[in-house]
C-alpha cells in the first residue's frame, strides 16, 4: 500500500487485519510503521508478535 498519510495507512492496515485475520502482512506493516515512523517500539513489538503467531500456525 502506498500513501504518504501515515494515519490513513494505519487505518487501512488495521481494517485489513480484521477482514483477513490469518494474513500477517498488515500486522507486519503496522509493526514497521510503529517502529520506523513513530518510534513506538512497544506497539511495534505487539504487532510483530501477532504477525509471528499467524506465521507459526501454517
């Protein structure tokens, strides 16, 4: 997803994760945004842990 508006990007990714709960991509992207764009390591870890949980279930 390409947009320079971080808020819109995050909203879209959160909606994607609810629509497709077995898809780790939106969660990984949220982790990246929180880590690299917002500097919120705690929230980034939260989303990455959720993504990792999905990936391990395959």
